[in-house]
C-alpha cells in the first residue's frame, strides 16, 4: 500500500468517526428530550429524523483512488477540531508517549506507597502496638498470664485467617498480614515459655519449628520476601521487647538458631540477599555483644562455643547453598560475607578459649579445626564440581590461612618460621608453575611473615640487656631454621627466574617480589653467619668468667670477664663482612652478571669500605692498645691482637680488587673509573696512615699523629702528582693539590704548636722540598698537562 492509499484510508476512518460522534450526540439529545417529556406532563416528544441518528459509514475508496475521490454523497462533516489531526513540525505520538510515561511513573510510585510501603508500616505499627499494650497489661497485672497468652494467639490466628481470606484478590496486602501474624505467634510462644512457664520447653521448641516451617512455606507460596523479613528477621526483636532480665541465654540462642535454620531452608529455594544480610548481621551482633559484655566470665563457656558453632555453620551453608545449587559465580559481596562469617567465628572462639585457663592448650586445635572444615568443603566442591573454580581457590585460601595461623598459636620459636617459610615457597612454586594468581597472592604476605618470624627468632637469642646468650655456634635451632629459610628462598629465587606464559594478575606484586626475594635472601645469609660468629665469641667470653669477692652489702659475688674477646668479635665480623661483599661481587661478575645486582654491589661495597676505614680501623687500634696496655691483671693478651690487623687488611684489599673487577665488567651502565680512582687512592692513604700510626705506637714514638702523618701525606701528594702526570689523569693531580693543602693547614694550625724544634725543622724542610719537586715536575711535564687539556676540550 502506497502513501496515497494509506492517506485515503485514514481520511475515510476519520470521517466515519466524526459522523458516528454526531450520531451519538443526536441520540443523547433525543434521550434527554424523552426524559424531560416524561418528567413534564403534557409535553410531546418529537422523534428526530433517522438521518440524524443513524450511524453513517463511508466505505473506503478503491485502491489507487486519488484523495479527492471521496464519496460525495455522505453527509459532510462539520469542522470539529480533532486532536488526531497531525500538527506541522510535531512528531506523531510524542505527547501521548510522554503523558503515558509520566502517568506510569506516578502510578508506580503511588502504587508502591499505597499498596506496599503503607501496608508494611501499618503491620509493624500494629505489632508494636500489640507488644506495648501487652507489656502494659503485664506490668499492671490487668489480666492473668494465661489470658494474655490466649488473647495473643487469638489475635495472631485471626490476623492469619483474615490474611488467607484476602490472598486471592489482594495478594501483596495478604502477604504483609501473614508476616505480621507469624511475628505475633513468635512473640506469644516465647513469652508463654520464658516469662510465664505455661508451656514446657519441648512444646515451645515444637511450636517455633512449626511457625518457622509455616513461614518458609508461606514465603515460597507467596513468593514475597516481606513474609520472611517480618516473620523471621522481625522475630529477633522478641527477646528484647519482652525481656525481663532473667538471663536465659540458652532459650534466646535456641530461638535464634531456629530462625536461622528457616532462612537456611529458604536459601535452597530462593536467594533473597537482604533477608540473609539482615539475619547474618543481627545474629552476630547480638551474640558478639552478649559475649564481649561478659568479659572473662566463663559461666557460659560450653554454651558460647556450641551456639557460635551453630551460627557459623548455618550461615556458612546458607551462603554456599544457593550458589552451589545454581552453579553461579561468587561476587564480591558473597566473598565478603564468607570471610566475615569465618573470621568472626574464629575470633569469638579464640576469645572464649583464651579466657579459660583450662582450654588455652586447645587454641591450636581449634584453629586447625577451622582449616579442616574449609578443607572438607573445598574438597567436596572440587570433587563434585559444584561451583566455579574461583570458589574452590577461595576456600582453599582460607584453609591455608587457618593452617598458617594455627602454627604460631600452637607452636613457638623456629618451628613457626620453618612452617611459614616452607608454606610460602610451596605456594610460590605452585603459583609460577601452575600459573595460579591466587597462590601467588597467598605467598606474598607469607614471604614477609616468614622473614619477620626469623627476625623474631634472632632477637630471642639476646638477653634483656642486648647481649648474646651463651649458645653453641652452628649446633643450635636458630642456625638450622636459618638454613632451611635460605634453602627455601634459593628455591623461590630460581623459580622466579622462570618465564610464565600467563601475565601477572597483580604486576606490582610480582615487581615487588622480584626485588624482595633476592634482597631477603642476601640479608639472611649475611646475618646468619654473622650471628654464629657472635655466638662463638660470646661463648668464649662466658668461659673466661672469674668469680671475685662478694659485693659490699649484697650476697651476690662479682665476676670478671676477658672483654678482649668482645673487641676480637667485632674485628672478625668486619673481616667476615669484607669477605661476604667480595664473594657477592665475584659471584655476580662471573656467574649471574645481573646489572640490578651490580648496582647493589656498588652500594654495598662503598658502604663497607666507608665503615671499615672509620670504625673498623678504630677497632683494630683498640686491639693494639689492649695488647700494649698493662692494666688487665687477670688475663694475658696475645700478639694475635696485632696479627689480626693484617688479616683484615688483606680482605680489605680483596674487596678493592673486586670493586675494580665490577667496574671493568660492564654491568654498570655508567663509567665509574674516576670514582674508582678516588676510592683506591683514598683507601691507600687511609690504610698507610693507620699503619704508620700503628708502627709508631708499637715502637713507642711520641707525636706520631703529627710529625709522621704530615711527612707521609706530603710524600703521598707527590706520588699522586706523579701518577696524574704519568697517566694524564687530571683528577689525581687535583686531588694531590687538595691533600697537600690539607697537610699545610694541619702543619700551621695543629703541628707547629706542639712539635719540638728539631721536629719542626724536619717537617718544614721535608714539605718544602716536596713542594719544590712538585713544582719541578709541573714545569718539566707541562706539555703533558696542556695536551691533556686540549684533549678534554
């Protein structure tokens, strides 16, 4: 049908409707006249002509008839404005659609208020009114207890009957009334048993089971969540509205357990989240508030454990029931509820057991029982394929978490560290081999927990004064723990080097682990053997104890120890540190060839060199002073105090060589030749200055810090000038000038006031001659300096 035919058809229909409208108006007018004629005697009713009241219908024109060919014999329509005529530049139907939509919104809102909200508010107010009235009657003894209970049941039954009668026509309103009736039945049953003892506990229990069953059935039949909300969750208010402070908590928690079991049954049929959240929050809030208010009172020890376990299992099964039965994926809220339920229960159980001195030993078993419960659930889900794999991993993660918690609860010391370390390494291995993100997320905190536990083990080997206890080195639990820790971290380090096909879910975590694992490994290896060195010398110190006379005014004797071993311990720790830094450099430059580790090597080397040149050489000087001193009358100090100095310097030279190898390896992106020259020549100056002082002190020469050092520094400046000229290194020549300037300042402001005349003569002549030699070298080799400048330009 083309546009012309469509237009003709619409015009014909419009004209037919207008004609029918005129006919209806004529018939209405005729009826009015007839009515008036009957009402007024003597009036004659005149029948209008048939043409005016007949329904004129215009037949549609034949196909392809032009618009002007409308039937001319039809009564022409009067020019009555019609709302159906199309308007210019106005889309058809916009006003009608908007009108319909606005009315629909208003209608829906009005329907929600009138049919839904008002009815629920009304039933709640009615229930509160009944409760308030009942309590008033109870407080004033207006009616007997039996009458109160009978009237309460009568009100509930009447409301229930009225609700059932209205179900067919007013289902929503009927559902609200049913929920209110159920809540009243709960109220009355609880009061009949708890307050008046009119019914035995068994009958009260049976009645509550009946009411709960009826609530479940009604909620399913009506398919209305409001019945469950008011009938089940609303019933939580019963004990508090009618409480007389009798403290019958067993009845209260039995009552709550019945309600929760009803919600559990509903969860298999429906999954109304607001209902579950309300029940979950109210139950744990009531229980936790009651238990915490008791403090350390163990009056309800068994009852607390029993009902907390019942609530935990009820919500655990409820949370899993619908998801597993429908095989739906757990979302964020489901995971939060699952974790909250588990850890609230564990926290309450831990608190209950810890407060009872007879059950403290059961804390580890209780924690392990939590892990077993989650393990059984995860195993069933995995074997039966009841839900998505993420749920299995989530519950398995909870198993691992509770096992991790159980170890420090039940065990102590190194066993905790060993378990956490092995657990972290196994999870890390599974994460990288199986490409499972959940295992890597679980291993991440365990790696740091294990390291913190190891630090705690190390700190336990110190007494309250910060001194190491006398422990046999190597053959002790801490060393064994540290060795297992090191082995596990070496395994994780090798696994971390393997490429994985699946990209990391949390890239930042993998980035942190790539630095944390080798850093913790290196730090642990260093500290482990350092502590064993300390333990060896601490044991030697304890073995040298000499008992002296008793202290005045006390019964305790005084002791004397050979504290030279304490200084020797520090010296050997420096030697070990120099060796460790050198070995780490060698292993990286020859085996690993890792540029990131090379930067760490550089930083460690500079730090170790700086500490040894300052405090390390000072420790060696203290050993020399102890050897020369005659104050120690109880112990003999051997010449090893002097010999250890050269062992330390040999290891220091080894570290300098390794620094040179690191600079040549190419692992460092920048050229550190100039920095290495400064490091080398400053170290040489520092060492020979210390050795000059050592030789002069051993020989008994006075003023060693003045005369000898000034001449030595002047000679060393000349040496640096020669090296700078020979190798065309400007920074060496500048360094030599700076050193000579420092020497002159020392000479005029420090040496000159205390030196004898001969000493002053020797120093001034020597330094003057050195300055002349330096000047001669600059004049002789000035072409080398000029060429060097040109090359640099």
